């Protein structure tokens, strides 16, 4: 009940503010030594983690933007990362073919999960409090499910015919979504027995670069190499909306807590806020630099960008 | 009456077994499944997998190329570690250690294998570049990738091989030759320190980037940091 009320308050705040000409101010809070490939805000909205071609992971405070810790150990670019549902750990996937798990507070490397036979591109921690599982995707075309605590590879999912680009856990813990250069999205069960996809979503006409579940697990958003965003209803897989959102590929999208507002960022240097119910553009901003990754806090008051010039930028809503 | 006693006995045995299992006296039997692929072509391979523990054979199976290299091994026990030998004519013998997690949570775990062709002239790429950009010293942590390779080379002592190293750019041919000589020698030192006979190893530096794996020329999606590859080329078997 409280969650529902909060959702509608957040939605109302976003709608009202978007109707009255939203203003964000951009602030560069720091930088990596090379392009920033992944951004992930924790559950408490107090920290954001970034990963980079420079092979490191950094954690920054929200809203201050103070650099808290740098994690080193990967032997290749860090392609993506995810906080665990309990905010204690980070999982990262790298060009060195490994998934690694890190302690958020100390920056200590806790586990190296070795099993993919090519670059790891996507990684997503299960978002329940125990945060036992990690899903990962790779240029080796597989989706793997790991038990982080045991350091064990428990399931390999094969059905994509081209490299798999990104992966997302549903917040209810029941499903994994993966996307691929084969232009498909596949939905998998997280139970230990099922290895065939539950569903394949086929409407994209270009390699699908990312997928993400809404917080209520009732929607899935995907984006592709042609700059198209699609929103699907879950778990039935019905296509709800599809629109050309950017002039270049969209590597990253994210939901606000209202499960309706979407932020997208692209190599066309723009970041945009959308109402996914009607594909209406709520706001856009030209960062002047190609953007690989984006995330936001629950009410969209802070948007975090990971940019190709190595900078980590906060867009802060002006009151 | 007999039936009644039988039912009670079965129920008691079942309860006892559950109790023993929960206390760790009976270990969960775990299966290992996955696929076997050719390291060079990435195509599925039919391969024998022989599981041993303390040099004693535990179980064995065969992957099927016709089923995308799928294999299924069972009879492993939770908490135990095993060695899996991969054998196929025309391929290197390989030995992989497996630790089965010490829990009754899983009855199946997963592991894919890459097997290396054993044929003069074949070039086996190092899966992860063990060098930083324009550097020739082996990176800290690269042992987790190189150890599998030297163990395979140690298991196949008749194989003579060449270390081929490529640079990261085409800016300066002399510097590239120097860099790739040093890189090849770093790998040679690593192998010899780990027991590979130095007479088995030769090196080939290069002054320009790998023609079969050139640096990317245009901006694409993720995956574009370029470090010259190194290869192990089999000279004779």
C-alpha cells in the first residue's frame, strides 16, 4: 500500500515538474582514465558505481558526488556492473572473461567467477535481500547464472545465436531477460531446472543492446543499435510501445521508481526523459559528449551519466 | 501386517537418510553439465571426459558434437574436488580441476570447456591479453589465465611451440619489434619458470599489428580497447 502511494506521489512529482519545464544542472563530479561504460545506482540511492575502459570500478556518493573507493583487479575493460539487492556487493563483468564480486565499503575483491569463454558484457545481481545469484552475458553467446556465495556456476542458458549484450534480473526474482546481436530478447526462468527460454521477443530490427525490468517487474524496456526503445508488458511479453528515441545507438536505459518514466542515453550525446505510457519526450539535454551509460535516483531528481570522455556527470534537478 | 511394517520401515529409513544428509553424513550427488568447443574454431567437439579423484577414475562420459558439444557427468559429490581429463585424438590432453560446492542446494552445476587442437601450424590465441597497453611485463593476476595453458603444455611434453606476439598499434616498427620481443620473452620466462623445457619454445616478434585481428577502425558498441594478441603456435607434435 505504502509502495503504491509512494509510486503515485513520485509519478505525480515527475509529471507535474515535467509539465512545468524541468531544469537540470549538469555537474562533472569526477572521471575515469578512459570511457565510462556502466553506471548503477544502489537501492538506497546513496551511491552510484561506475566502470570503465580503464579497467577500474569507482563508487561515488549521492548527492555529493564524492569519490569513495576505486576497485582494481580486472585485466580488461569493465563492461558493466550491478549492485546487489542488499547494497553490500557489486558484481562486474569484464573483457578478461570474468565476473568479479567486490565489497562496496572496502573495495576488496571477494570472488572471481571464471567460466565464460569470451568477454563478459552484461551482469546483474539478483535484487532480493539475500542477493545470492548473479546473471551474466557474454560474447560467447551464453547467459550464465552464478551462486555468488559458493562461487559456483549453476546454470548456462543457450539459445541466442549471436553474442549476448546485456542481462537483467526481474525485481521479483522470477525471471532473467537477455538481449543479443541476434536482435532478440529472451526471457528465462530463474528456477534451477529450466534451461529453455520461456519466451523470445522479436520485434527489434537491430542488435538489442540493453534490457531492464521496471521495479514492479511488470514492464521491460529494451534499446537497440538503431536508437529505438521498446517497452514490453511482463510477463506476457506484449509490445506496448516502440519509438525512435535517438539518432545513434542507445547503450543504456533506466526506469524511475514510478515504473513509467524512462531515461535514455546515446552516442548522439543526448540524454532524454520519456513517459513510456505514450512515448512522450519529457525533457532532453545535450551533454556534448557521447554517453555510454545512465541511471537515476528513484524520483529522477538526479541523473548520472557515464561518458566517453571518462567523466562521470550528475544532472541535478533545479527546484 | 507385513505391509504396515514395511511402510513404517521405509518411512524411518527415509527420515534417517534425510537426517544424515542434513548432517553431512550422506553427500548430495551432483551432476556437471556443459559443452565442449574447439578453442580455435569455437565449433562443438565430441570429446571424452574422464573424471578422477586422487588418480582413481570416478566416472566418464563423452560430449556430442551433434548436440552442440553437450556433455553430462554425474556421480560427483558435494564438497569434493575432482580432476577432469579431456581426451580427443588430434587435440591436446587437458586436465581441469573442479570443486563441487559443499551444499545440498544444487544437484547440477555447469562448466564449459575449450579444447586445443594438436596440429603443427595451429595458432592458439591467448584468451586474455596478459599485457597492458604498450607494456611487456606480465600483468599481476594474469596467472589465473596462463596457468591452464602451461598445465596443458606440461601434459603434452612432445609439443614444440612458438610464442607469437603482436603490438598494439602501427606507429613505430622498431619499437613494435622491441615490444613484442620483450612480450614473447616474458611469456617464455613464465613457462620455463613453471617447468616447461626451454628447448620446446621459440619466439616470433612482429613489427605491425595482427592482420587477422586488426585494431578497430570505427566506433562500435562496447569491446573496442585494443591490445595486440599473443598466440601459441604449434611447431611440431
